[in-house]
C-alpha cells in the first residue's frame, strides 16, 4: 500500500506521475527586459477564490467540466473529490494511506485521462480521492505532478494565473527579485532564508492560506510576541492546534516581509521533507498576496517576485497585514 502526504493542501505521493501530452507551442516574447509582459500569447486562466481564499482555475476532464481546481505548489499529487470521481465514473481504484497536516486516513487513488489545463493535456496515473467538503468550493487540487517543468505565474494585481513555459510568460521581464531554490521531493525550497536572525528553510505553498512554522523554529523564536492559539483543518477534515506568534522579519535573498502571524505545529510535511529537526516555514497565500506577481519556476528552480509599485529592490521591506 502506497503512502501519500497531504500538507496544507497536500504534498508527497509515492507513485504519482503526470505525463504531459500535446503541450502548447507558442513563440517566446522577444523583449526580455522592462515592464511586465503582455500575456496575450500565453495560456491565461482567470482566478477565482474559494472560501479559504486560495486560487482555483477551470479544468476539464474527459471533455467534461469545467471543474474548479486549486493550484497547489506545496502538493506533489493531483487530487479529485470523491464526488467528481463518481461523476466521471473513473475506475481502477487502488488503496492508499493519505497523510494530512493532522491525520492519516485510508482512501483510494484513480487514474485520470484527458485532464486539460488550458490547452495542455495530462495523464495522471495516481490521484488520491478526498471528500469534497474538505476542499472548500473546489473540485480538486492540481499538484506538482501536473506542474513540473512549468512556471506558475500568480498575477495578484490582475487576478490571473498562467501555467506555461517560462519563455511563453515573458521570461524574467518585470521581476525585480529572483530567489534561487532547491528541489526536494519535487518541491522548491529556499534554504538560506532568515526569520528574526534564525536561518530557516522556506517552502512556498499556494495551497496554504496562512504561514505555518515547525517546532524547531518555534523553539528558536521563544521570545517573540504570542498572539494566541488557533486550529488548522487539513484536507481529511481533522484539526491540529498550535500557538500563533508574530514574525518580525522574514528575509529571502533581498525579499523581506515583516510583522505577520505564523501558526506553529508539528505537521507531517516537515517530517516527510526531512525538515522537522531544523527551523522551517511554509509560506502561505496571505503573505504572497503582498506582491504584485509571484512566479514559481520548477524547471529553473527559481522563485520570482514583482514588488508593489511603491517598493524598490533596494528597500524591499513589505509590512504585512499586522502593520509595519
């Protein structure tokens, strides 16, 4: 029986692969410098927000749909709801153990043929099934198995998302800051970040509503201001409680964020990635939305940031929602 890890949305899957078919062939823009590119030549999907404030995009499967799927860069597996699997009448189910942020459950996986994201077609060999009630208003989750070798461009200003080759999306034009990352189990992690003077590994996760730190980071930040306690609900519907503390400053290369809350929990994603013994942080959507655009490029292992208009690369401290 295989093991599958669901993190803030989900992550590690032992035997899941996505095979791209018929990728779009579009010319790369000639201009690689200056203002953000016109994305009219790339595959643009209008963003929608489900009730947990994460991004969903329209997906068709076997010609049916569109269905609403979350883009989750912290998830290694693409996931379907039980309800959608029943609608599509997909068979050949296999038992698996699904590991969430707070729980482990027995479920099944199915193969998905003809999954279309924009004009790209994928075959997902093994997609776990979870209850729709735990997906907010989404029908499924697009994980790393359908995003590898692509760039995910989150354009918060225009409320758009684009998934394509980096050249199709204008290359690095318009991004003030580029942070290099390392790949671990398909995920991009930033290994040389600092939180209030503590060296911290950061995982950029579009499936997480807020940011989550591990106990090793909490231990190093004992003197930081505590806001209170909160509970996280994972995709299995189980809850995990933890303290909330205010981070004074997070530095990733020349990117700096300050004064934002972090929930601390001994969550399985940190252990699966081998990060439970060192300070680590899952950076969620509340903090990513402070930027105009964020691009997560899996092929080049880079994360790119387009700063707000009133912030320069030489003064890139952004006061988060608790104030500067």
